[in-house]
C-alpha cells in the first residue's frame, strides 16, 4: 500500500479511488497467496465479507466512472 501511494504520488495521479483499487487488488493477491491448502481457519472465512464489501465499493467506483464518461444525454 505504501508503494502504491508512492508510485501514484510520483506519477501525480494520487486519488482516493485509485488508491482503493490498488489496495483492493493487493489485498486479494495476498489473500489468495496465503490461503492454506487443507484446513481453512475460522477467521479466514470472515474475509469473504470484507472482500465482498471491497468488491461492492469497486463496483460503485466503476459505475460512477462510466457515468462520468458517457455524454449527458445518454442517461
């Protein structure tokens, strides 16, 4: 997350939306790479709620960006 903040700052594109998307991608990658093979601990099952909430916010960001791109008369 710190690397994404630094990279976005150096590129001059630091926004809350971009930081959230990069953090969500990083979280999903780390969650998948650290998943156990045989047994799933109970605390990992609660990650589904956090992942679902993150994907819901991501969907809202995508919809908002699409609405901004579309011409005003389309919707």
